[in-house]
């Protein structure tokens, strides 16, 4: 991959100084959904597929970006003094935004750059393709601009800022953090209230992690995500009238029971209940994994799905059908919708011996019930972003 990208880079940008190649993975989330903006825990891991980028410093102040995935967009051109968002720049706004965020954080970017990207992550799956593009760009800046005081967590935070302030989407820290900090054979138990984390070994000897793409387009996901966030913030405010908490993630299920009546609408109550119980499930799931109790881990994943469906209402018919069909297969330890929701994919932990049956039966029944053709990916854990 490295040599191919370098060759392509030279073909597009011409000969010159040596070219460096970088990689940032995608991510999956085992459990802890819609908790990362509620000060709760998440339990994601980096995967082996992701975004490659070949890069070289320029002698001037220009920024030239090209993606092998979007040849029709041609070369996207900007300069260090004008990195403003422009609709016509499409995907190129992400890297432009990252550079602008670094500048706004006081990082000296002394010269321009040529970058060639190649992304392996299918779009729309909700497995972190945009955060992967941002983090790989952040890594390029750190490495090529000699920003030695910037660490991988800074890169994750700058990526999130880019999403929130430059791209205008309100995503949490989970995706960029996992993509920057992932570790092969481990998942990250991250407390999003203070970014403390531990790497939990995830050596699945007898099971596989399967991602099933529903192929259902995620409609209006940003608006609905934003709506959920606002509902949780409002519920938090109502609870703060009787209890001194900063985030919903600070509440145990028991304390929540005692104070929940302060929440004035049944809908907000359900939203907050998801945020609280999902956080508790995530803590329990990591405990179960430490004990080697993968069965209990799977049960908690199943409970997560029901909570996302009923309390948080971010699932959809297609995701529910996929999850139900997978629950019907012997050897499926746990299955739930993953990511923001309203389409995208589900994540399942499946015993090795049941993988073929899973793919065949879930695929067949899903197609019969929805007319859609599901796609299956057996994923492996991988490392966070690195130079090749
Ligand atoms: C999206 C966001 C994440 C997280 C999930 C839901 O993937 O990017 O920050 O909030 O939704 O858990």
C-alpha cells in the first residue's frame, strides 16, 4: 500500500522531496452508545481498515488535496491564509478544517502541503470515516510541521473541534479518540467526562466481531442527533435543581430512580434513562469482560439495543430486523445497533462456528423482510493512527 500510494502521489504532484505515508483506522463501538456527550463511558476499538494519506511539505503557502476516492472532485486547492469552509470543496473541507483548527490553537504551520488520500472505510456505515480523515490529517501536521508538543489526544480533540465548529456537526469525542489512541487486541474503556481511559484486552479466541450494514440511508441523522443531545441537556438541567451533578453519566441507576421525577416530560425521562443505564451497562460490560464472561457481555449489548430502540428512539425498522434476526441464531452472544443510529450498521459478537450461518441466514431473512441486501464485515482490532 505504501509504495502504491507514493507512486500515485508522484504521478499527481510530481517529483520532489521524499513523501511520507500515514494511516488512521476506523472504529467500532462494542457498547456505550450516545453516552459520549453525556459524560458517560464508551467501549470502542480501532479496526484494521481506515484512511491512508501520503504527504509532503510545499515550499509555498498552498494546500493541495486529492482523494483517490473522489477523483471527480479533482484537486482541492486552498492556502494557509484562506481555509474557509466551501461547499464546493466537499470532502476536502475536513482536512482544511483540521489545518484551520490547528492554527486557531496556536500551532505554527510554516508552509503548505500536498496530500493524497485513500480511504478504505465505506461511507455511511457510521464507523468513523470522517474522524479517520481528520485524525490522519492531524498526524500529518504534527509529523511534517514538527509540532512536537502535540500528542495523540490533542489530535483527537482538534478533530472533534473541527467536526463541531468547522463542519457544524455535534459529534462527541468517541470516534477521534479511538482512532487516535486505539491499540490492537484491545478496546478502550474511556470516561468521556475527563478522558481518563484504560486499554482492556479483547482477545476473542472463539468469537468474531461482525458489522452488518443495513444499507438503509441515514436520513436527517445530524438533526435527530442534535435533538437527542438537547433533550439530555434539558433533562440534566431539571435534575440539577435537586442534585449537584455535571453530567448524566455521574448518576447510578438507583440515584436516577430517586430523582427522575424532576424531569418534566416522559420523553426526556426516557432519553435521560438511556444515558444513565447505558453508562452503567458499559461499566458492567467491561467488568464482565475482565472476568472472561463474554456471555454476560453479549447480554448487555442486547439490553443496549433495546434501550436505544425504546428509550432513546434512535433505531429504525431495518436495524431492529437485523438485530432480531441475529438474536435468532445460536452462537450469537450479543447484537445491537451501533453508532448514531437511524440506519448504518449493527455490531454482533458471534462464535466462530456460527459465522457462516449468521451471514447466510441474517442476510437471507433481512432481504426477505426489507428487500435490502445487507453487507457483512468481519472486523479485526487494530492500532490507532501511525506513520507507515
Ligand atoms: C456518532 C458520534 C459519536 C457518538 C455516537 C453515538 O458516532 O460521532 O460521538 O455520539 O454517534 O454513540
